[in-house]
C-alpha cells in the first residue's frame, strides 16, 4: 500500500536481533521505533523483488554512519550476492573501506542457520519459479530463488512465509505458534483452512494488497480457533519468555 513501508520484520530475543527482509521505508520505521541498525546481528533476505530488498543499501549506510565495528552477516539468494555487491559500489558504499566486515552468505534450502538463541531453516518456495526458462531470462543470472523461513526459539516456532507461489510451499508449518504470512498471492479461505489444520496459534496477515478485504477476518473467525492479526507498521508481537 502507498501509505505503508515495504517488507521488513525484526526478531528480538535475549541473544539475537535479526531482520527479515529490508524493503523501502524499513530504515525510517526502524529509527522511529528508537532502534539502532547497528544492533542487528543478522539480516535474511527472502528474494530480490524491490519491496523486499531495496532498502538494504540505506540500512547498511546507517550502520556505517553509526560507526559499527562488528561483522554483519547477510543471508540472501545466491543469485543476488555478486549483484548486490556491485550495486553497493555503484552507490559509493565501498565495503572494503567500511569499519566492519559484511559476510554475504548464500541461502540454501533446508540448511539450518544459527544466531544466538535462534535457529532458522530456509525453505525454497515457488514464488519466482514461473520465470525460469523464459526467453527474457537468458541474459541474466536470475534463477527464480525465493525462500520462506522456519524460525525456532527455545519454546516457540515462528514462520515467515515471505511471498509464496501457493500455500503448498508452507508444508512445514504444522505446530506453528506464530505464522507471519503474505496475503497478496494466496487465497484467504484456503489460508484459514490450512492455518487451522496446522494448529497455528497466531496468524499475522502481512504484505497486504489492494484487493485485501478486512471483512474476511471476521468471517474467518468461524473457521479458525486461533488469533488473527493484521500487520501494521511498528506492530510488536511479544514472544514467550
């Protein structure tokens, strides 16, 4: 929506601060909440559509201006790593002159990542696979890579869907405490049915498209026994201690 920031979700635990996606407006939202980009330990980028990555350069620039010293790790689709490095240089963000190192890591489906007390399993999804093999892809290195994230804390399982091709991409959601799921590319009644079958406790609807009908939420209450929230800029959802 024009009045909202693009995708960006911050996970804070006693031992880790992790940012999932970094679209336009994320840095401003971050600063308005009184948070410091330099405190982020890890960034995970699901895919390279602009609303999920175009704020990354500015976010890193804020870290530089705050004189960050410790290394930053960024996980992102392998197809994007070299292009992002070149884009940074094009923006005069010369990483070899930064006071901190940036370790760009390629996401690999089902390979567990760890940061403090958080473990993350990226799952490749089909959001971009329709582009594979198309003639206009011949001159670029794009491979249709997009990832959803299964996140484990000591006592909670959280899933961030990112954008998906279908709800079949989220087959790993069973027993999910919090499911942060996009609404633009999926069918709402089917989502509610799946979330109930997965025994989801809290369903958070995000990536709201222009066709989103809030009346669907009240109707869904008849079929879903958990809590349904519609994401808003600056929304905070407490985690179990």
